[in-house]
């Protein structure tokens, strides 16, 4: 007899009979329109007339189909990536974000041009790649998200909570940036880009691409010369004395459009103003896109990333080719990594700090997303080669994006008669002022603008997918049964809640809120989490034990293979991370947007946000110590050992090292082992 698993809507027969457990015949029907079973609630075995050699097993309750798991998945509880390429593209999309386009090229230019690539590559090898490999290995080995994975070390469970909370805050404002991109994308579908010239409907007297006269000397009589405002001079039909003009740099049309039209920016955080309705609609659309891509978890997002992860490379290639044909492009690139490179800057500690910081944030380590995405891998996936591929791809993308940016900025400097140094910007100023200004001056500007902002949109969406997956994976680990039945409603519910939380960021003071959250939440908290993560796993759990765990997945390696990783994990990477943290504390500056400082209550609120994120590290440590047994030293020692349910998720992968492991599906995520660890650290 051939047995089939219970299912829905896969049989075309309309009715039949089945035998109950007591041998009694009962009727059943299949509604072909709805595709669901309609049966009496009983445990039964039934046969379908005219279909021989087939037995269908029917439970008392027919569970709805689990949309995020299919029959080919190794882990039938949590699901796995449908293909290896789904995972790799999701990881590339998560790592390659807006910072690769709007931050790295500016840092390279500002820190010696091509010389900056030397510390950048060194920091990749010493800090970025070791942390990336460590997190991917943790997630894949345990098949758990960023909170539950700390069964490895219950004392540091709060580190996982900190990662998820920071990701939560970041998703709020990150989707606002995606909303900005959507707004500019829609605004680009015009014959003429709206920021291509100063419009009388929104521009003021300072709107100008070239410096303009503000004051000059005038003569009313032979012996009387005085300085007057240019507007007063013009109103009185007077003439400026040659050589006496006082010039002021004007605001570019794209800058005034960004502030006055797109943002409707207020004077500061104190002036909230109204919700900018079109930004709110763009924000809603951004969340709808994210929710639609994630409603089936990795099964749906893993398909979407084939477009969102690859399309930016197509656009970058097009922009590089177009930029290379423009006059002045060579000068721009020379400032990027060409003849203007300054190797003397390698003596400056600030350059090395910038390289380490950029690598750290660019690879998205310590945000929880790498653990979450890797937790859906099959147990024997080669996470080592994956880490190499993703990290190298991320860094090469950053370098390649710089050519697209600086070639067109070089052309902009050429036609405006300015130096490249006068037009180079970073962050929002690059994405929404400098680059749109350059595109507006190209033939076919709307076409290039649509390409550019669609690229920004896809770059942002990839990272946002992984951030939301981090949150939903955490929920799944804590409430697996609920998530199995209600993944789509819970995912959409998360998106809806985050949309409402993000509305403060699309008010007239919204840009100040975006900058405030970014300044506090995307800084120290992540560094603290990363330092504790590597100390906890390598120094407390045991680096050698962790290497044994990795070899259970990818096979045994010779000692020389691990020599580099041991050196980085035990010594170099923790020292580098602590150095960056100390430097960041020393260099801390009160946040401001442009020249506008933040009020005291805004700064206090920023500190409250980051404190709320990291306070869970000591709180959870105390809670777990209290839950343990014995005296205080025994309790701490217990919390420094893996929980009873730490290890491979599936029993078939546990082997002798984890043969005594508690069932990870029956034990609670917060259970602490109250007995000495019987597993050998090996």
C-alpha cells in the first residue's frame, strides 16, 4: 500500500466512504470549488472508490497547509530555502544596501582615494569576514533565530534581544528612506524633472546654480559711496560699482526641491507640523511591497530577490557605461581612486577607523539578520564558502558603485565650472540632492532618474526583507505553533504596526526623526552586541568547541585551516571592535541635521531608545541567573554553559556530541541547564 500525507484540494473525486476507527462506515465529501475536506470530526482511515492501492490518513482535524514548508524541506517544522541561490541572493541583498552607494564612495574620496582600499580590505579580513562567518555558522548549526540561538550561552540571551530591537527601530526609518525613493521615482515620470530648474511655485531668491550678488557698493553722489542690498539697488534703478559685488553661493534647485517640496521640512524637531500625505502614501506602498514579498516567509522572499538583488547591478553597469562617455568623468574618477589618491593618509588613524566602521556596518553583522537568514539553511550547507562569496561580492559592489557615482559627479563639476570637491556629497545629500542634480543636466534626464531611484528602491527593499524576516523568525522561535498557522497575518500585522510607528517620520519634522534614530540606534548598540557576541561564543562557550560544531556541518578541516579564524576570533576581531567602540565614544558629537541642532528633549529621547535596546543584556542575564539553581557562583556558572536544548535542531544531525540534547521543539527557548554539561567540549 502507498501512503499519502494529508493534504487539501489535490483529489478530484467528489465523494466517497471511509471507515471510522470502530469499523463504522461514514460519508465524506470534497468540495471541488473550495478545495477543502468536509468530514465528520473523527480519527479515521478512508479509501477512495475507483482509486486502488491508495490509503489516505485523515486526522480528527485537518490542519491548513503550511505555506512556508514543502515536502522537500529537510526541516519540516521551520522550513528551508528552496534553492541555494535563494539564500545567497537574500544574503547579498541584505549586505548590499544604500550605504554601498551613498556612503562608501564618499569615504573613499575623503580618505585618500585608492589608498583607502588598503585598510578597507585589511579590515574586511580581520573584522568583517570573521564576524560574518561566525553568525552564519551559529544560525545554520542551531536552525534558530537571533534570540533563541543564545541557548548557546543563556547569560548573553539579552544580546539577541538587543539585536532584534535595534533592527526593529531601524526598519521604522529605513522604510521611510524607501518611501523617499518611491516619491522621487514617481516624480521622475515627467517630460522635465521637477528639480531641473527653480520653479516659482516653490523656489525662493536663493535658488541658483551659480553664485549671485547679495550686496554691492553704490554711489548716490560724487562723495557718497555705501554698501546696499542688491534687491534695494535694483528697486531704485541704481548700478553696482564694478568690483564691489559680494557673492553668495546659491542653493541648487534639487536642494530646495528636497527641502521645500519632497520633505516640506520644518525648522527643527520642535516643529512637528503635519503629515506629508504623499510621503505617507509612499510609506504605505513600501510596507505593502514588503508584506507581499514576505507573506510566505523565505519561500516568497527567496523568489523576489532574484529581481531586487540583481537589478541594482544592471543599473550600476548602465550608469558606469553612461558616465564613462561624459565629459569630465575622468576627473571625477581620478578623485575617487585615480591620480588624486593620497597614500600619506594611511598614517591617519581616522582612515583606519572609517575603514573598519564601514566594513562592520556594510556587512550587516550583529543586526540579527545573518543568523535569521542562515537558520533556514540545510544543516550540511557550506556556510564557509557562502560567507566568502557574500563578503567579497559586497565589497566589490561598493567599489563598483563608486565609478557610477563619481563619473557623473565629475561631469556635473565640469559643466558647472566647479571642482569635484565642491559637488561631492554623502548620504541623503548625495542620493536626493547632488546625484539628482547631475541627472537633471543629462540628456534624457527623466530616464536616468527613473533608473537611479528604482535602483535605490531595490537596494533598500532587499535589506528591509531581511530585517523583517529577523523579527518574524524571532516570533516563530518563540511561538512556533501560532506562526505555523498564521504566518501571513502575523507578518502583515507587523508591517501594519511598523507603518503606523513610522508616520512620525513622514511629518514635516520627519527627516529629523530619521536622523535621530539612525544616530543613536545604528551606532553604539550594534558595536556592544557584536563585542559581547564574539566574547560569549569564543571566550566563554569556547572557540574550539564552536569549531567542532562547524565541522559537524562542513566536515573536518586541517588545523592550519582554522589558524586564521582562531587568531581573528580569539584576539584580533575583539580588539578591533573594542577600539572602534572606544573611538566612537571619544568622538561622540551631539546630533544635528545640517546646521540645525537637536533640542535637549530630542537628545534625551535618543539616549532612551538605545538604552531600551541594550538594557535587556543585563536584565536577561539577571533573570536567567535567578532561574538557575545553587549559590550565586553555581548559578552564574550554569548560565555560562549551553542550555539543555542547545544543538542541531534535527535529531539526525546530533551525532554522539549531542546525543543527550533535550528536544528543541519540546523545551522552552529560555530553559537553562541545571546540571553540568555532559557533552564533551572536545
